[in-house]
C-alpha cells in the first residue's frame, strides 16, 4: 500500500465532509439539544407550579378538617356549617377554586368518601394533596380505634428505613465508599455513545461508497490508486470526521452549560441560594474562607451524596478515557470495513438491507448485553460479551466503571484488533471486485466468489 495515496484520500474525505452544511448543522445542534435535555426539565418543573388554590371544605366526618393544613399548593377554608348545595351555587361569587365535601364516617369501613366540585377540572397536585391529608386522618382514626396506648408511635418505630452503604477494598485493604448508581450511569452513557458513533459513522462509510459507485466517480479513483488504499483512506477519513465532531460536541456542550449557568441561576429558582448562603455564613463564623470546602465538610462521606462525590472522585478516568478511545477506534474500524464491503456490493442503499443484517445483528446484540451488564458486570454473559470482538466495544465499556482485570482488558483488545485485521483483509478483497461491478443485485453467493478471487 502507498501511504501517501492513503493520506491524500483521508484528506479528501475529511475536508469534503467537514465542509458540508449537514456536518456544521449537526455539530452545533447536538450540543444545544444536550444542554436543553439537561436544563429544560428542571426549568419546567420549577416554572410549572400552579397558583395557590382556595378550597372550601364541608367536613361531615368531624375528623379530617384538623389535618387540612394550608400549603403553597392549597389554602383550606372551613365551611362545614354551610350547605353544600348553596356553596356549589355560589362558587363563582365566593372566589373559591373548589369545594371539598367529606362524608360522615362509615362505622363499618371506618372510612369516608371524598368529593371535589369545581368549575374547572382540578390539577393532579391538588388532588394528591387532598388525598394524602384525608388518608392521614383516616389512618390515625383507625389506629385510635384499637385503643392501644401510643399505637401510632409504635407503628412509626416499627418502620425500617435501611440505607445500604457499599465499600470497595483496595489491594492494601483500604476501604472506599462507592455508589453503584454512579457506575451504572457512566456505563449507560459510555455504551450509548459508542453504539451511536459506531452505527452512525460506519453507515456513513457505506453511504459514501455507494454514492461514489453509483456516480461512477470510483472508476476514476481506482485508476489512480489501489482499491484497498481507497477503502482504508475512506474509513480513516470518516473516523477523523467522527473524532472531530465528538471533540467539538464536548467543547460546545461545556461552553453552553457554562453560559446557562451564568445567565440562569437554577439554584436561586429552587431556593438553593438561601441554603448556600447559610453554609457560607456558617463557614465564615467557623473561620473557613472557602465555601466549597465548607460544603464538602458538611457532607458526610457515609451519606448518599457523600458516596456519589467520593465515587466520582475515585474513578479511574485515565482507564475510562483510554478504553473508550481504543474500543471506539477498533470497533469502528471493524464495522466500517464490513460496511464498506457491503457498500461496494450494491448500487443503492435500498439493496443493502439484506447484506447489512448479518453485520447489524451482532452490533445490536452487544448493545442489549451491555444493558444486562449494568446489573451483573461479572456474569458469564457479560464476560463473554466483553471478550467476543463483535460485541466487546459496547459490553466492555459497560463493565469498565465496575472494574475489570487487566488480563481481560488486554485479551479483549487483542482479539478485537486481530479480528479487525482479518475482516479488513476479507473486506478489501470484496471491495476490490465489488466496487467495479454494476448492473446487478449482489448476493452472499457473489460475495463468496469475489472473496475467493486472487
């Protein structure tokens, strides 16, 4: 192979794609969508609070009204002495948003029926607020009917609220608190990102091959360079595009999130500013100048938040980044070479569906095994899924945050590299013949014939 020719093809493929409007649009839209995904739900939750509702209450049971405590969602007015029909008739003039009617106690069921009347349908928050208060009243009434002293306190004492703390033991026996939820979230993100990139950019290679073949451009190209040089130049060129886009996504996402943090004070909307001020004031009185240090000291390592912070701090980011890059590059090269061979065998993407199936199925299987690996990272299924080259890019990355022995990682990468080299040779032979074949729909039998040609 002439590496100079491959370099020229890589440069051509790279520059052609990064100059496209679609590349620029996707590069800028994805970080914006990511930031919106992170911030919009919080804004919606904070800004979607309904105004405080005025509720007139007719309590025929005589036990519920003391439990109807005003809140930021609803304010109750005791109208038990009034007539329900009169209240309903005058709801427009009274300014009430709803009328709550609580029936008399049923001596058999020790319960009441609850009815809410309003001119507009009541919201879910109001309905849940009323329901929870009435349930508390009925539960206390039923407990009191057993005539057991301090029964309510006994029931509260019996309830157990167990928090399971997990620790990892180092080789020196040092204990470190960890959070399995953090490992799971990182595994999910890594798996989804690498699956998306391999599938998207491998498909891009196939589309590029089909486009050049159908437009007869490839016939001009192969007159100047070898077909294998063209194939690898195209694959590596698209890989450079993928890495460029991924890097730009990270940079733009960080910039946008920082900008949102400057202009939108989510903490103040949620009432967080007051809490931070309290911690800062306490830090000042204790002689601590750094508020961040004060907050960290205020968080117990054994708490859930402390476990999350400690886990994030102790993660082996070097191994995670190295593994992601290695599995992305090798996984992409493996599948891209196969997709390039498929693209050379067809003249339009509609004809490629049958040939794509044996290639896309292992990719999907790896994606599904990875989601199982989050729950059982050391199971036999997860182990073999992380060793078999066709599924290892997804499954091994799902296992990495939970800790993987060095020999398993080395074996997985080694097998993936050897498999890529072998399949690249096979794909190159198919590509060499298929890229110049036109006028017929190729089958697996045709691919086998091309593979056997010298």
